[in-house]
C-alpha cells in the first residue's frame, strides 16, 4: 500500500526533527517552559487584561472632584488616613511629616477619561497618626494582591527606613498611564 504525500512529508519532517534533537533536550526545553510559565502574569499583558475586566464597586462609585473623600479615584488601593485631610495634599505630606522611602502601587481608573493610571501610595511618617474624621480613613483594596507581592500590598506600614517609623497619613501620587 502506497503512502499519501502528506504521510511522506510528515514522516520526513519527523525523522529530520529526530536527527537534530534528543529526549533529554526536549525534556530540558519543556522544563524551562514550565518554570517560566508563572512569570507570565508579571508581563505588561496582564495589566492590559485588567483594563478589560468589569468595573469594581470602587470604580463604579469613584469621583474626581473631592480629594478629601475615600471615593476619590486615585484612592482605589489607599489604606490609611488621607494626607489631604491632614494639612497635606493628595500627593504631598503635611508639614512636619516626611515621605517614606518606599511605596506600594495600584492601578486606578479615572472616571473622567476612563483610562487607568499607575498610582504610587506613600506613607508620611514622623508624626502621630492624623486624627481626621472617619471619612478620611480609607481602606481601598481594588485589585489588591497578597502580602507575598509586597510592592502591591497596602497592609504594610511603609515607614521603615525613616528616622521615625511613626505613621501619620498616606498620599497617592500619579506615576503615569497604565499600558
């Protein structure tokens, strides 16, 4: 019985591939693919898919007018007392407090232009906790990640590295457009 041209081509390609590779080589390459697979969510593509996801409760209720309210769009991942209620601004520490040398980040949707922005949240340190009202105490957790990805976690007091590790309030600085 004669082989079809497709069978002949398939056999030729398979034999050629077998001549250039080995089982160990295949297993090594397959192992590298398996080891690299967990890194894929860290690529920028993962952020692009977040933009296509349905709006969160925070995003549906976010506003862009009053930076002294927890519903202000840049506070989607803010956790703490707002510096804008304590004599500072949404992105500046009040007098007498100093910004922490490290920050956590979040990606927030601006309701005015419907675009996502990267926000750096930084604790202001060196003064006792600001005693602003309950409306200034935020606990935003939009797309918050667990503690093992600490640069994205807002449950850590970020004042370590300062002269005083005393927490005062938190800021939210716009870093740039999320792509």
